[in-house]
């Protein structure tokens, strides 16, 4: 049996799959059980290389293949994790290569690599401890092997760049020559391993070049959408355009005899697909296929109706079981505001957003009598494995997922494995034949799991000195958990939707202390499915909180930076990034005529972020964002260069949403189905971006998502400074600025 990954064929033996030797060619194997300990070593052929443990495979030429369980979608997780392993391994970074493992191998080895989900900016921060221990364990075994070879105490040995040296006898051996001997040694107790202090890092913590760049630059990178297998057929699909609707009928006779078309397949109750020898033939045949939809009860829904539904949640106390819940509070915010010397209120709103990944949803599935395989871009390979098994009926142990680098993920390709389920349903009609399903751009836009829509009413009270004495926040919006994880809603509460407003330090703490505070969430769900979108709810909540803070500061007659600082004495890490952004962003210094600054800070995904934006607004209301300075404290900085790249990417993603992002609903369906109406920011619109890393070296935070949250409010606050009018609705394309 053969598998094909990125266009290259490699033998996959039954023993490899069932026993999970974890490397083509074999070698020295040490099972690394997480987190309790290490398993027994298994010797293999030393001539072809050696698996020192689950994370490290050493070749005879001293190349260190570092296994990575997480997905790569441009965020640099593979390089960062490899740096952490290599740091403890003490190998030569110039000889490091990365290898992505499959969930089938992981399952066969009792999940030796741990969970394989990549989302929530967790790829490094939740893996760092055990991958570092994997590298350290491999180093210890290789040193012990050298000590026994030379009959010297291991304490007399040193290692650098993958070469073990005994200075007294002037002998040295490379890792490639030691791995086989290390196979005979007992694995170290993981609890006894002392990891390096990050201040002593030589590989981790450095802005090293990424391991996954070369083939992207020369065009040889093969994404899942490019997968080619012998005898492969392609499929295009259309699902009911109204969520909750069904497929009523179709007239297959109308496309009979079209070149290359093999079959029309009904997919569950809601969709129809055409299978052909090329995707374009499948797609054009599908476009010509007469289809009748049963659009169901939501066919009259519109953006205006949804907006009214949300608006009702801002004041309702109990509506059809959806009620406002005091998710967080101290003091008596309502009374403090009512009796304040000065009070103000505002209502903000943010729309549905699509993920708009450059690579649309796709999967390639091959089903046989005793095997199910899928080639897929996935943020959660184990979720893809589960979907493959569930949809095919093939046991997990006989399923395999070949995950490939993603052409964009942003949360869309995590737990929502709809495209895998669809591909399996089609592949059942073609036993033994690989079926590649590719969604069109229109299908991708029409059937996303969108960023939740919401509105927020904020009210504040100031005393006679302009101090904030009361703050009341009520968010009315759609719940991701209601769509994807109903068990996450307890007693009508969904704390996930108040991300960034937490009282406790940790993942998403509010960075202000207010004497009287009340924060509420009212669940207002719609027929439109929602899901995680890069930054998820911190993005909306940061707009609400940080833009209103500027309104309150202005009402108090105070500088926005100083007003925030007065509320942050109990939040030193929030304050540190705010100060860093303000300093680098030249807050308070003169600007060119017509240019204005805005500032914002927020926390999400375990990291602290702040931003300063410089913008101008012309007499005709044309906005230009000139410069953005972003500060980030993610604790330990594994690759500063990659952190800066992620921050820059978050500005592009966040500004696109701020300027243009909006998925409208008409007649129950999404209407912005391609990039002509769902506009993406152009290169010429990108501002100068400067990144300030503020490492505090005492925690592990995320990187990919945190800074998105401060992009929009910093820009909106700069617009407020320029025009004197707050912007309370997004996107800006719908707002008249002057």
C-alpha cells in the first residue's frame, strides 16, 4: 500500500501503521508518553537512521528530523516547536528538518504526541513543556551512549551542535553515530529532567529563518487542493443556500452526456454534488444542473431582521428563555451611573465575517473495503480522523489523515469538519477511487461558520473630577457554543462570548479596575452558523470596550492614555504593553498636519496587546492608515522574527475586517459570495507596522491572534480624534466619516 503526500510516494507498511514505528526506515525508538513518562526503547536498523524518541529522528548524516503534531497554516508553529526541541537537544540547527506526523500514527502509539489541535494561539504555549522534555530526553540518552562507548562518566562530556565531546581524551562523536547505541539504554524519568532557563537559550528565542518557506517561494509547495492520486476524480458541490433548508429535487438528465461527468450525488439532505474527471467539468456541470431547494423557515431572514433581534437583547430581561446574565460584577454599577455627576451611553455593533481563506474548503478521500484515507488541510487532524471514521463507518484504527500545510485556516478548519463529511459521502459512491472535493469561492462564502454578529450597549458614570465610578456593559449576540458546543452553555450563560472581560488573570482578563462594574451577555442566536474566527470574541469586545473608553475619556476631559493608566494600577502587564506602544508610537508628540493618533489595549489568548494608530481623514471622508505600532507581551518569545510577522499579518487581517468585512443576509442567504463584494484590503492600503515585543519571561502566551483585537479600536479612536465623531458600527465602508 502506498500513500502520497505533497506529490511524493512513500511506503506505509502495516507494521508502521499498527505499531507506529513513526519513521520511514526505522531506527531507535523511544515512546514518549505524555505527560506521565517514557515508554520502552525499540531497536531498529541503525543504517537508515534512528528514532531517538517520538520527537526526534536522527539520520546518519546527523540531520535531525523533528516531528511536529500541530498544523502549519503560515503562523510558524512548526519552526517554533522545532526550535524548542532543538534547543534542548543541542543539535545543529542547520541540520534540522521538520516532519508532520499523522493522527493515525498518533493513535497507534497511544497518542504519544498528545492532542493535535491548532487553534486559539495554543500551538506553542500548550506544547512547549513536553516537546522541550522530548528534546532534553533525547540529548541525555545520546550523551549516555557516548559515555558508555568511551567508558567515561557522562559528567565529563559536553555537546554542541549535535557533536558529543570528551575534552580529556579529545574524542568526539556525532549524534548520527550514537543513536543506535542509545537504543539500548533506559529512558530517563521525565520528572527528573531539568529544562534550560530561557535566558540561556541559543536556538529558541532567536529570530531564525522558518523551515517551511523555500517551497512556497519557488512554487513547489503542494497544498491539499493540489493533491493528485492515481485515477482521481473531482467533485463540486452546492448546499442549500439558506441555512436550515434542504434539497428538494434536481434534474440529472439535463447534464447527461456532458464531457467527463461521472455521476450526480445527493449529499445528505441538503446538498448535491457532481463528480467528473476534472474539477472545472464538475463545476460547470453543477452550474447547469437544475436544482430546486426547500429553503425552510429562515428564507425570509435579513440583516435588518437580525439587527432588530440583537437590539432587543440590549434591553430585554427575559425573552423566550434568552435572558441577560450578570456574568461579572462588583459594586452597584447601575446605581453608580444613575447618581453620577456625568453619564453617557453608546451602542456599538459588529457584523458577521467570513474566514475567506485563500484555499477554499477541500478534501481528498479514498475508501476501500478495509481502509479510509483523507488528504486534507486541517487545524485539527484528530477531528478530521474522527469525522472520516464517523462518516465512512470504518474503525479509527483503519483510518488515516494526511494533513498538509493549510492555505489559510483562521479557525475555519478546526472542529468544523463539514467538508470531510461531504467528501466521504461522495467517495462512498466510488469505492477505491480517490475523490477530491473542492468548494467554489461562492460555496465557501455561502457556507462558512462566520464570526458571530453582536451589538453592545455601554454606559458609564463620571464623578465631578472626571473619574470613572461606574461601567455597565451588555453584549447581545450570537453564541459559538450554541452552534458547535451546546454543553458549553450553562444556565443560559456563555462565558466564551465575553472573552477579554474576565476578572481572573490568565487567558483574557479585562485590564481595568472600576469600582462599580457590571458586564452581561444576552444570547441572541440566528439561523446563520457561527464559529471561531481568528481572535474570535476578543475582536468585537475590544472594539466595544476600547472605543467607549475613548468616549469616556473625552467626556472626562482627559487624555485617552492618561485616563486608561489611572484604571490600570492593578494590571501591570496590561499597563506595560500600553506604555510600550505609547512610547514607540510617539504618543503626545507632534504629528504632521491632518494626522491623528488613537490608542487601545486588550488581552486575549494569554497575551497582552496594545496599539497606536496614525490616520488621516480627507475632506471627502477618505481614510488613510499611515502607521501602526503594536506592543505584545506573550511571556516567552520563541522566535521574535516570527512574532513580528504574525503581528503584521494580524494588522492586515484586522484592518480588512475594519475597513470592509461584512457578510450580509438577504432572503435567508448570504449575499457576499466573492471578493468583488467581500473586499480584501489591498497591498497599497497597508500601513507601516512596527512591533514592540515586551517579554516578561514568566508565562506562555499566544501570538497569532492577540494583536488583532487592538487593530480596529486603535484605528477607530484615531478617526475619532481626527473627526470628533465616534465610529460605532463596522465596517467603515458603510460609515460617512465627514
